[in-house]
């Protein structure tokens, strides 16, 4: 228990369980009288001021997690990613957030979720304050209940039960409702915060508390004392006595802000207390450039001072005194005072349970107010530019798109020295920081041979792209003079996220150009210099036909998770990188399909009829040629009859010479007296000179093992028995299944596709190495002559023919 001592009257006023931060036995805090009053309103009994044992609460043993949070107040945060450093935070709950849809009573589930999030942040060591609405709505509910009860009793006594349904509830005055609801609202907050071992204190303010210097100092002192003791202050305007707001008196400069609603109160409080972040929760997603719900309304991700002219404000929310215009004015006032602001939706059932914590983590939620404008376009603007540029690109002649790709191939060889110099900077920075494993360093590295191979692949793409877009793949005569065609068209805007592989940028760019798609590229920061020069060369090639904007490199601080939420700008996400990256993107993508594979667990099965000459050669190439690749061998399956044979010994000797670390599968380990380290999991992608060896009894068991532990990427059989090989080819359900060939052939360039955007293990749309064909979809073109469906009815004049028509000859030059 903590004793609260009044400075003016040095005697114990009350005993209250404070936060876990200050719960050491016998510890006393000396508080000013106004701080004691704020706490007493919650913890003293309502009907008398005498202390009772019931008012004493004990704290649970929930661990208190502290985190180093410190920041000199003065300037607001420039980027969302910096919000995680916010120490002192004000959360403003609008009337629409706190109240139910019928405007009578509180949204208890929503309020409980908000309290949980505030408690979580408070227990992380942050200083949380809440500016809340809801007293009027709660009071309205109580007064309506009292009035209905009173009326029902009177009418039951005088008029009979039949007239109860005709009772009319009088219009309730807001001040009376506030007076009736304030105590109940605070009791509810107290009960909720108690569940998280957090103490809350009530503070009611009016405009005079800010404009009277003595009262302002008292308020400031009270809040600082409460925060020092890890207590959450809950602040509200004293609506029971507050006068009506004066017109045109709100937010007239930095030093004269009128507290006319909780938006202006929250802004004034945030600046007064030098808070790092003000979160304003409302019933809309954030600030839109026009009224939400209108056809062209777009959510503004980041709002800068001076952008007010570009915004058209609508009406205010269904409840409360302020509208979005009042929120923006309050936000800009707080921003000018050094406090960062985010306006977000606190009512949406899918996000309200984590909206506050998401904002503090720096996720793209709502509208972020910033004083620092980025040098380049936002990612939303880049998405729109890629969409427009892609449509222009698709409208070019096939020869023009091919010219762009040929030009890019030439630039890769002509500018070789500049590219390798930029890549050298990336490699040096990565090595100095020691943040990349050896396999990733290999992927990061560019060389003359790599650039030459890239140029050759790009020229293949250009040569094969002549009739990719607009190719007719089906023609049907529906009826006389009514012909239907199915033609290929671009998917739209692609988002390709890649890490540690700058060679991906020109490959994917060429495929996007060939297929007429707009492209957003998000590369890893470890390849920043390489990506920058390669993108510059790509735009130089695009400029020859005026479609420079079709390929955009995202250089902002956008997190991958935020990019995956841009479902109105992006049509397909293609991740190129580690299995963890792919899994994270698949989890984060909201309404956007993801093409790719999460893992490359490739198998090679050595059958009893395998050729001695082929086995070691294929295994060496599959594992050792480029072990970091997703199509490298990870698990070697060997038929049981081959154990303790010369062939088996040759395989082991070759792996030892190549310095491949061997992990034994469970069955393989059981055959050995002294076995290698037993594998931890048969579903492991090593990405290095390591592999697992396991024993199987038959080709059927090999297939079952692949289906159970594989990733449907690439699997190989080595055998001279054609029947066994065909069984394997037909029964293994993977994107690529080979007979007597290395797993490393699973590649767009080696398949003759020129390059690939990735290897897909999906069963929808595209599978295996994805080249131009996988970046196209189709649309239907119907050409008629005054045709209507009613003509084809039972008594109509026309009949369906549904005749297949020959396709136009493809251009193979």
C-alpha cells in the first residue's frame, strides 16, 4: 500500500494501490491537494468522504515491462517509423468511438479494447493520457431510463398499461446528461483499468483552466504528479458547467486556443504537457481529400501544414461537437507545438482492437501529420504513376516495347563499370556492418559475367515479347455477325519485393515492359547503391518511348507490411527473397494475391537403377553450383539397396570434397553406427553447403516423402529405368519435376523464358518459373451488330452457333 500525503495538511488522506512501478512497501509520495482530489474522485466512496476498507485495492503480480524511452521535446517526429520512440502519448476518444450507434449508452466492447491497448503501452513504460467523450451519452442513457421508469409508473397508476407505448421522451439537455453520466463513465474506466493493475485518475477541465495562469499551473502540476506515479489521467471537458462555444474563437494562433470541444482540449493538453504523440480516434479512417463516401475520396496518408486548400471537408460525425475540420485545425495546432498527430478510425471492428498499438509501432494507419515533406513522391503517388505509365506502355507497339528492353540490355554492358562500382559500395557496407550471412552476400554480389548473362536474358525477353500483349487465344462465333475473342492483357501494377539480389531489378523490369505492366520495386537497403543505378538505367531505357514512370523504385521508409495493404493500387505481389520474407508478405497481404514460394526444399531421389556416371555429377551441380539458390538441392533421398555400395561411397566422398555438411535423416541414422548429426527437421531449406540424407525403400516412398516434407518447388529422380522415371514424373505434385537433370535447371533463363519474376509453387494462374506469360491475364472482346439477348429467346429470331474460329497466325519473328 502507498500512503498519499497532502503538502498543505501533513496527514494521511487515503491509502490507494498505485502502479507496479511504485508499489514497494512503506513508500510515501507527497502530492499537492489538486492531485489528491483527482485520485480521490475515483477511490473515495461516492456517498461520503470517510475512508472505508472496501476502497483499498491490492495489485496482482503482473510483470511490469520497462523500455528505454527518452526524447527531447521540441520537434515532432518526421516519419511514422519514429513513433515507436514516443514516450508521452495522449489518446483522444471521440464521441463516435465511445458511444453506441443509437447515441444512447457506451460501446463497451470497443472501450474495453482501447483500455487494453492503453494499458499495454503504459506497462511498456510509456506515459499515457486519455481525453474522453461519452459522459453525455452515458448520462442520456441513465436519464432516459429514469424518465421511462417514472412515466411508466405514473401512467400505470392513472391511465392503464395500454397507453405505455404512447409515452414520449422529452429532449434532454446536454449539461444535465453530462452531470448524470460523468460518475458512471469514470467508474467504468476504473473497473476496466483495474483488470490490468493500472490506476486511473479523473480530471475535469474548462476553458478557464487553461487561460487562468494559476489554474493552468495547478492542472500542469497535477498531471505531472500523476504521470510520475504511473497513473493514467482521464481528462474531459466539464460539460455540466461549460458555456456554449463562442463562434470564430477556436485555434486563433499558438497562444490562444479555445477549448470548445475535446479535439481542441486534446491539442491544448498535448502541447501543454509536451507530449510526443497525439492519437485522435474518430469514426473515419483518417483525413480524406474530399468527404468520405464520395466517389473520388482518397485517404491522405501524410498531411503537411499548408495542404488545407487541397481538402474539402464534409459534415461532422453523427455525435460530438467537432467535425473533421476541427480535428485538422487541432492537429495542426498541436503539430506546431511540437507534438506529432495521427487521426485514425477507432470504430472499425477489424482494426479497433489494435489501432493504437499499430500507430505507436509506426504502421500505416490513418493520417499522419508531419512538418517534413519528402523529397520525392509518396508510394501512393508512385503507384498511380506506375498505373498510368503501365497503360501507356501496354498501348505501345510490340516493337517499341522490345526496343526498350534491347536498350536496357545494352546499358547493362555499356555502363558495367559504374554498376560494379555501386555494387562494390554495397558489398563493403554489408561486410563492415556484418549484417548479411555468406549466402546473402553471394546474392548481393554482381560481376561482369552476371551482367553479361543478364544482357543475354533481356535480349531473349525482347525477342519473345513481340506478340505477348493483345494475342488472341480464342475466337468463337456466337451467332451471325456476333464474334467473341479472348485476348491477353497486362495484369496491371506489380509490386516486386526483393532482398540482396540487385540482378532481379533489370530482369523484372524487362518482363514488366514486355507484358505491359506497371511496376513498383522495393529492394533491400543492403543493395541501395546497386538498385539506384540499375533503376536509373531502366528509366533511361523507358524514356526512349516516353514511359519513364511505368517502373518505380520505392525509396521511402515504407514498411513491407504497409505496402502489402495498398490493395487499390497493386494487383499482384511477387516476393523474391528468403522463405521468411515470403511468409511475412503472404501473411501481410490484404486483398492482394501473392505469387511465389515460401521455401525451396528441393529433393533428388537416387534410384537403384541410377547411372554411376550421372549420380555424382547431378548431385554436385544441384547442391554445390549455387547453394544459396532456391532451386538448390536440400534433401538427398537414397534407395535402401544402395547403402554400403561403391556408388553410395562415391556420393559421400564427393560431398566431403565439396565441404558439404551432412545431416542424417531418422532412417539413415538408424543404419549407421557413427552417424552425422541427426537432422532437426526434414522441412529445412539450408541455403548453404549443407544437406540432409534420408533413406527410402522405393520410388513410391520417395514420392510420399516429397509430398510430406517438400515445398512443391523442384524434385528430381536419377534412374535409367524409364518406367520408374515416368511414375515419378507423373506422381510428384511439384511445380518442376525432372528426370536425370539438375534441380538448378528450374529457372526462367534456362527454360528459355529470358528471365523470371520468380518461381511459383501456387496452383492458380502460374506455376514454376514465371516469365512473360505468367504476368498476363485475359479479357473478352465481343463485336456485334445491334444484337440483344431477347432475340435468342425461345420465340426469338436468332440462334446461338458457338462455332470455334481459327486463330490469327502468330508473329514468330
